[in-house]
């Protein structure tokens, strides 16, 4: 019986010791966004969730065309472009998102944005980092 309890305790300790790494997900439209634009962004998010990167890119581009100031659309497009291997184009949209949303911690603290920025201040570890530095 002691061995069983010991084994269970060990499994709990080992399970709790592992780091939890949040998944980078596309953002929702903020409150106050025009309904049509918000719905369009959500459609892109659904395609992103299904890993339809080409479809998501198309919808996010249309969303940006409808509202060029929507930081979340730029950020979501950047996430998608990253998955498509279009790093240079992704960088442009990460930067656009950050410039449009200076107080948005998710955008500014995301590893994809920080890896493109050469400033030392962004080299510190983020809660979203997959591995400690």
C-alpha cells in the first residue's frame, strides 16, 4: 500500500513540476469593433483553428482591408504568415499590430514579435515562451 501511495505521490510531483506553455492563439476583436469586421475576424480565427492557413490569411487580409487599424487582425495575420513560412511579411504585421496596440500585453509579449525586435528590453523571458532563456 505504501508503494502505491508513494507512486501516486511521485506522479503528482512529476506532473506538477512540468512547465505549462500557453499556446499562442489568434486574438478576438475588441469591444466596439464594427460587427461585420468582428465577424470577419472570427471567421479567420475559425480557419486558423482548423489550420487552414491559406484561408485564414485570405480572411485576415480582407479584415485588414475593412479596418486597417485593427491590431488584432494584423497580429492574427502575422501568426498565420509565420505558419506559412512567410517570416518577412509576418514581421511587418507583428510590428503593425504592436504600433496599433501599444498597451496590448499579448501582442507585445508574444515570442514571435519579440524575436523580430533587436532591442535588449524584449530579450527578457515572457510568460508565453516555450523554453526559458
